[in-house]
C-alpha cells in the first residue's frame, strides 16, 4: 500500500533506535586540532616570508650601496627566525596523544611563552632596526648634505660627535621609545596576523574549561 | 556542558535535532559532528534565550541555523580543496541510517531539496503550524502553506509515485 510522506515520517520513527542521540564525546577534538594546525601553518608561511625578507635586505643593501644596513637588518631577521625555530622545536615534544584539553592547554602555555620571549626580543629588534637606519643615513651623500646644511645655517649650534645635539637627542628619544614599546609593537603586529586565530584558541580553551566544571 | 542541562533542556528535543541533522548530512561522521555542534551551541547560547518564543522553537531555529552554517562552511572548504567532479561524486553517496526503508528513501528525497525547503518540510512533518514554521524560517505563514504544497509535490516526484 502506498503511504503519504506524513505516514512514512510517523511510522519510520516508531523504531526507538532511529532517534538515539549520539554520545557527546571529545567535543573539541576536531576544533582544537584545526585551530592549532592553522596556527602552525601560518607560522610556517611567516617563517618562509622572513627568510625571503632577510635575503631581500641583504641583496637590496648591496645593490643600494648600503651593505652594512642590509647586513644588520638581515641579521635581525635571521635572529627572529632562529628564535622562532627554537620555540617550534620545543613544540615538537608536546604529546599529541593526550586528551584534547591537555593538548590545547599545553599549546596555549607554549604560545604564551613564545609571545613573551618575542616581546622581549622586540625591545631590541626595533631600536637596532631604527638605529642602524639612522647611522647608515648619516653616512650617505644625502645625509652628509643635510647635516652640512643644518650646521652651516646655524654655526652656533652645539654638536655631539659632529652631529647637531638636537638630532642626537631626537634619535635617542625615539630609540628609547622603541625599546620601551617594542613589546607592544610586536603584539600589535601579532594581532594583525594571528589575532583572529588566537582569539579562537582562547575561546576554545575557555569553553573546554567551563565544560570540565 | 553539565549533564543536568543536557538531560533537562536538550535531550527532550534531541529527536528534532537528530532529524534535522540527518537531513543536512550524508555520512554518520558528519551527522555526529553536526549533532555535537548543535548541542554545544545550544549550551553556549542558552543565556541568549529571552523567552520570546518557546524553548523548542528556539532550539529548532538554532539547529537549522547551525546546520545551514555548517553546510555552507563545508561547501566552501570543498570548493577550496576538491574538484567539482569530486563534490558531485560524494553527493551521490547514500546513507541508510534508519531500519525503515521508506524513511530512508524519504530522507534521500528530502536531501535533494534546497536547504530552506528541507527546513520547511522537516518542521511541517513535525506537525508545526505554519505560523510557527514561518516564525522559525522568517517568512509569512501564507508563503509556508504554498511552499509546503510545492515541496510535497516535488517529494512525490522524487519518490517516483511510492507515496500518496
């Protein structure tokens, strides 16, 4: 006998097994794996980008006639890469076979340590980056011309190592600000690139902690 | 999620959640993922339930929204990672989830409907009134009445005269 769709629906679900809810287990297994994998993938891409950038600085420095500046910037980037690799090696020791909460918690601790280390590193990175640029600028033709113009226009100006004192003070202040705010600059940069995915990681961790209680 | 909340607030409506999740998934694995995600989102969003509608209506709406979001996400991921040929190939996979063969056939037919039509017919089959379906879907009761008739005709065609 032919049945209406309403009948098929009603009689089909009379079988009690048809509506047995699946067990809710390892709720965040997939999510935590996905988010961590995403962070790791982004990190790898970032490292490749940094290697390319280091090469560009080095070659660009030679081509532009500022080899020392190119070398210093390139070395700064290399130091950044080495620090990131050091941390990534630590991550390899995390046991993925433990439960997803423990895994994501360990990863979160790792990333917190990673960020703290890089915030400290950035307090040297940005000032050195800036100072090397200023020192290089001082010895370029344009830099010499500008300095000569300033000095000859104001013969009474006080000088420090042949440079007007006020310029030395400005450079000192900017360097100090960069040293103080280097960590914040790093966090700003980090948030632009990883902000969304790190927020997701935090949300998952908060949910998992709430689920545990 | 406390087991109390699950038992008292979700489990009584697990039937409709299961029925909806089944209609939007092709495999058991996907079904379980969708079911878990729905339960999790209900738990996470519980504070946003203001009591303007019935708890069950709110659950239906949430379940549909989550399934539609997940299906959209899945489609996007597939477009990124697989060829069009592979998508079509996977879409033809049958999932005989129930012991009742007529019900399996009906589900296969429902899965061939558009995502919104699937939602409408599922709620209709759950004996929801047009007004409530309209409230959940976000349209007028008249529109639902017309849609339901059209969907039933389409299901009849899809089931090749196996139903009245």
